[in-house]
């Protein structure tokens, strides 16, 4: 019994010590496509361009925010792709004056077919996860936070 545990433990340690197959470095084309998807999302919102928003997001997008009430109880607010696209179609952020529109997009990481992006907009910050889906980068998850939230 002890010997088999030692063998399993030794194999686990060896597996951790052996480097995984190297992933190819992200290409300039991937970086450009990731940035373009994030900007389609951001600028699509500000211009009320539902087609542009739809192009940016995966149909099964999950956008979430943690909302905490005065008693300190948190709930998870949820939005689907259809909610976000519909809200964009209804005007989105068109009422945000151009001089107040913040459109800062920073690619945080790319690994294989996954990427993380931070998009800072006028009233909130979005942390996005993108996936290369059928050859196109799509936003599949967003966790967001309002800038003016009381702490």
C-alpha cells in the first residue's frame, strides 16, 4: 500500500516537473483581432450599433456583476448576449457625449485560444474573456464593476 502511494506521488511530481507542450506565441493578427472584438463591443455600445455588438460577443455570452445591498448581501446580476445586443439596439450608450466616452482596451493575456482583456469605459470596467471560436475571437464572459460604486 505504501509503495503504491509513493509511486503515484512520484509520478504526480514527475508530471509537474515535465513542461507541457509549448503553445505557439500569440500572433500580431490574434492581438489585432482580440482588440478589434473588444472595440466592437465598446464602440458598438457607444454608437448603439447592435450589429457591431453582435459581431463581438459569442451567442452564449455571460455578463455578470456582483450587486451588494445595504445589508451587505450580494447577488449576481446577469446579462445574456441577447440582453446586451437588445440594449445596444435600443440606444446603448449613444447619450454619452463623445468627450466623455472612455474606450481604453488592454489585452492582459493570450494563451492558445483564450484571452483576457480589460476594457475601461465611462462608467464601468469590464474584465472580458475571449475565445477563438470558429477562427474568430469572441467575448464569452464579462465580469464588470461600476466605477462609482460605494465601498
